[in-house]
C-alpha cells in the first residue's frame, strides 16, 4: 500500500525543532523584507495544524460598570493556562491568536484571549476604549483569572498588548510572581514615541496607518454617539495619522494630557529593569513599526528580562516553510520559552 504524506508531519518537526531565543530565526527566501514578512503572514500563511480553534465566550462585568469579553479555547481539562493579550484592533480571530491557540492545544494547555474594550465585536458601554499602557486593565484581568485558576499561568502580549503586559509586570514588581509564572511580549512598541513616528511616515503611513484608522475612527464615532460631547468629531475625522488620532481620542479619554504624554508615560522600555518575573521581549529588527534603533540593550533590561531580536520576522510575522508558509514557529518558540519557566509541575 502506498504511504500517504502525514499532514501533521510538518507540525511535528516544528514542535521538535522549536526556535529558542538563543537561536537564529531565518525568514524564507521567497518572502524578503519586513513589510512582506508582516503583510503576507497575516493574510495568507497557515495558522494551525489541527482543527480550527473553537472558543467559548464569557462576558465579565468590570468594576467601572462596563464589560469585556473573554474567549476560552474549548479543550480538555488542563493545569497550565496560557493567556494572550491581542494587539491594536486584534481579537481571538487574529492570525497570531489562532496560532497560539494551536500551540496550546498541542501542549495540552488552556488558552484564553481577553478582548480589550470594543474589540470583541461589540462596542463597550463606558466612555473609554483601550490603550498601549493599559496595565490596570491587564492587572484586573489577570487577578480574576488567578482567582479561578490554581495552576500555572503564562501570559503573552502581542504588539500593543505586549507593551501593556510588560507595563503590568513593571508596576507589579515582586507581586507579579503571585499571579503569573512568566510573561512575553512579541513585536511590541515598547518605545511608543519611536514607533509612533515610524508608523506615521512613508509606506507605513499609506498602508498601516490607513488600515488602523479605517476601523478605529468609526468605532470612536460610535463611542461619541454613546457619549455626546466626549471629543471633537471634526478633529477626529480630520486625523491623518495615529498621533493626531491619539491626541483627539486615546490620550484624553484615558487620563493623558496629549499624545506626547501618552506615548512617553505608557512606554515599557524605560521600566524594564523593574520586572521581577521571567520576561521575554521579542522584536524583529526589520519590524516596520518598531525601529531597530529604539530596541533596548540587555544592560537596560535587567536580569529577569530576556531579549530576542532576530534580524528578520517583520511585525508579528515570523513566517517559515514553503509557500504559502506558516506562522506556528513563533508561538512554538515563545510558548516553549514560557513553559520552561513554569514554577510548578506542568501537564505536558
């Protein structure tokens, strides 16, 4: 009988040869450059090697009278829980979320995606949204998860969610260890000033800024309909980049004086040395959103922080394999690093 190719053989190789921060990442030759390594994986590369993730949604009421939605991967009983905080305008359906869900399924971990306010498909009620330094929200979410889960908790944040997660670990200091075993950020703009400038120029402005504003402006205007007088509608419609949008909407709604105040105070980079639990900070040096010149050096990060800065990968891309490629290698590398820092026996 003729042997058929095992459709999961490629995944088995990925799991066995998982990247580690001390190893090099090599992008496929057919996908050169940071922009292609950002755009193609998000649209076309393979996300999972098993069933498409199925989520069970829970709605949590927040202390300020609002709500968030948390999607839980439908899985068998688990001991270790992986919590993922998504990026700007992301969700549990983002390509990286489904890839991490697939990683969790293979490892036998639980997996949860808390949605930042307004990102679950339904507009939140309160006169606020979410932002890159929203560590209070992260803290409330993780504290509630800790109350209901006794086993190890690992947390990963993608882009905006990673910066906010690092800010939480920085603010918590030694207390973070009572909540989570380890944290990781992937492609996070930990220097928001540098990243804000980068995304507001040239190709980035034409493509990425336009893409984000196309969803952020309508949601902001719906928020204004909920809360008349919350901000200047004309100024918001006229915003041409994230700096102007944040000046009208994000900064004033969340207690910042201006975009400059927001980007400066919310950046995780200046406070990395305050982290007291194992933390992995992953940034490709060709990320269109995060200039390599602004990335931290190890002496700036402190002994609890591991920096992984491969030459390639784009922004939350890290594709591998033959055309159309897959995006499972980054979750395997990051998830494997997190799992290696579990302080209690794990179930994998």
